[in-house]
C-alpha cells in the first residue's frame, strides 16, 4: 500500500545573497488560523516548494483549502531578512486519486 499523492505549491523569488541560505516558511490555514512553520533549504536557487511528498513533509495541504504563506530568509552568517509584504494567498491543488 502506498502513502498517497504528493502535494506541493512552488514559489520563486530572487534572493540577493551570495552565501548559502535557508528559508523559514510560515503557512497559515485560512479556515482555521493554524500556522505551521518549517525551515527549508532550496534545492534549486531561489525556488521553494511548499507541501509534502508521498509519505511525509512539513505542510499538510488539503486539496481545495485556502492558505497563505510568508517567508523569512537566513543566510550562512545567521542574518535574517523578514517578510515585509502581504502574505501570499494560495489554494492547495486538487489532485486525482
């Protein structure tokens, strides 16, 4: 028996830092107000994937539910850059199966 389908929403943003960095993603379920935060390491420069794989992951995105996300960057020296804009709203993708 498999674990289930992977569900991800991808985000792209230009990071102007030459050192390695991690991204703290804080995802809010807009129906419940629950916030889940997790530190992610970009696999591809300036690209973050929010969600979960087939068997595990940081964010349980239920199909069709509405969420918002804000990001905080931390470079290799521990310097942080907090989110200054509005949260980005998104809807978890509907998946077959």
